[in-house]
C-alpha cells in the first residue's frame, strides 16, 4: 500500500475468483472526492502474469462510475491471485496518479473461510511463565490474536482459569482449554489444544493403567520399530495423541528440533518415525525459539518440506511458547493463521487438521514470514500486508480493556461491550458480497 492510498477506504479487499466484483474506493477527505465528470483510468494487473518494465502480459481496464464522491470499479478477477489496481485521473497535461490498491481473488473453498490468528502454546505462572492465565489471554488480544489457550507444563486447570476470569463479560477473543503433556519416561512434548479433559491427569491418577496401555501399543509396533527407546517413546506419544482425540482436542507434536545442550531433545530417528506414523494432528512447524535458537525453526521447515515431497499431508501450526508476555521476546513472534469458516473450536480444529493453516514468524524488526503450503503462504503474505494490520488495531483496543477489566476498572465492561464484533464488522467489509 502506498502512502496516498491510505487516504481511501477500499472494500472489498477479497473477492471471489473468476467472477465480476464491484469495489468501492471512498476518499477520507472531501478534497479527494471523485468528481462526477472526472476522467479516471482504472488499470488492473493480475500478479500471476509477468510484467517487464512497462510491458505487461495482461492488463485490464476496468469499468467505473462515480457516486457521491466515491469511485466504483467493476471488474472480472481471474484465478486465485493478487491484483494491483492503479487509479489515475486524466488531466490536460497527462495523468495524475491517485493511488495503487491491492485486491485478492480466491477460489470458493478459501473465499468462504476467514483468517483467524491464534497461539495454542503459551505458559502462565502456574508453570514457568510470569503472569496469570487471564493476563496472558488479555495480552494475546492486545497483539491481535483471535484465539488462544494457556498450555502450562503438566497442568490443565490454568486454561480453565483464563476462561473463568472473563465469564462476566462478552469478549471476542476465544479462550480455549489446553495443557502441555509430559508423559512419564517420554521426553516428547505434546500440546493438548482444546481437549475436554486433562491428559496429564490420566497418568498422574493411574500410572499403572497408562503403562499397560503403552506396553500394548509397543507390542503392536514392535516389528516396525526395532529400537527399544524410540519404540517406547513413540508408543507413549501415540497413547497421548489418542487420548487428546478422545477429548476432541487437537494434538500437537512440539518443537522436534529443539536443541538442549549437545543434542536435540528427542532423537532424529524418533522424529522420522513420528513423520512416518503421524500419530499427531498438527506439527509445530514454527516453535517458540529465541534468536540464538532460530536454527531449530529452519530445520523444522526444511524437514516439513522434505516430508511433504514424499506425498505426506502435514497440518501445521506456529506458536510462541512464550513464558511471559512482558519479557520483550517470543510473545507475539510466532503464531498460526487458520483459515476457518468460523472461530468456533470445532471449525478451528478441523481447519487445521485439513491443512488450512500457516505458521507465521513476526520477529520485531524482521520481515514477516509465513510457512506452509504454497497457495496459503501466497495468500497469507497478502493478508499480513493488506488486511491484518487493521484487524490487529481492532484487537488491541479489546486487549487493552480486558487488562483494565482484570484491574477492576468499572468502565471496562461497557467498553468491551461497545467494542464487541469489531473484527466481524471489518471482515464483512473486507470480503463483501457485491456480485454482479
Ligand atoms: Zn515444550
Ligand atoms: Zn511449552
């Protein structure tokens, strides 16, 4: 978006592919109003066609008309891609540029979904974080997340506490349940995201039953996994992921290339078996690594692409694994964008499982990056540039008042009610449905 373009509201920003759409370009200030008798030129370049200097394989001149100072553009948006729209006014001595605007056209499956930002791996002071679960939730809203879950080590109840803290007020942030699961004698870290019961509690309450069931799984996979250590660890992980699914949660395989001292926290042989058996529902493609640990994310991305090249479908998430929202690191650096029909848990979970998500890196001062399937990454980069900044501003306000609510500010409840539905309203403008 160029600076001039900021003085215009352009909606919708997302249109259906291979159809006509009507886009309105509304100036913010009266001196920029479009004139009824103005001579405007609207040129549209679909980015999938190459542009060499001034020569472009494809350029459409769009129909347009002016009504009440707003310019309406009617055009056909071909395929799934970004379109750059140049608007200028013909003057006596040539052309005056008015603005450059970006629109994205989508195939129906993706068009009918909305991008929701979330972090499903984050800690509170109940394990080794710094703040209360409720404070963590409010901070998540402040940085532009639509959903989150507190996932403390071995503990499920902090995630419930985060939900309960906001029971008295209607907020848009979805707070889901969760925990980081640490089964006995198995180093693999596993996230239970949104499951209806604690998996940690199962082996805490009855370790014998756990051992018997894991032993049974070990017996079944014995032929495939000759190594005793990896066999036990894989069997225990399969047990955990099964239990998470019984609770209708999403089981996440955490940070496979996390380097602890002189080696990865689990053997690469185990990671190989994990990819082969895929007992998990989603892979932490981008994990919460500090800057000196960033190699681990690079390895995760490389191994993911290699596994995909073998024909595997691998659902992915990006998470901050933050242990404090005010430390100035990790929190907000990594998250997931899920393309989901709604923000309800079932839709978020099923969208991730059917590979409608990307993992995002948003380290301050560095270029934002999205990782996952090509089609989704291409679209996510557009969203990060053109749509999500305004989404995040709306969330910030709600997050601010959520913290005030926790502090006991008597105005907070009314403010939160007033802000309710902000993202929905913005999204309905961004998508619109002005078919011709
Ligand atoms: Zn962990
Ligand atoms: Zn963690």
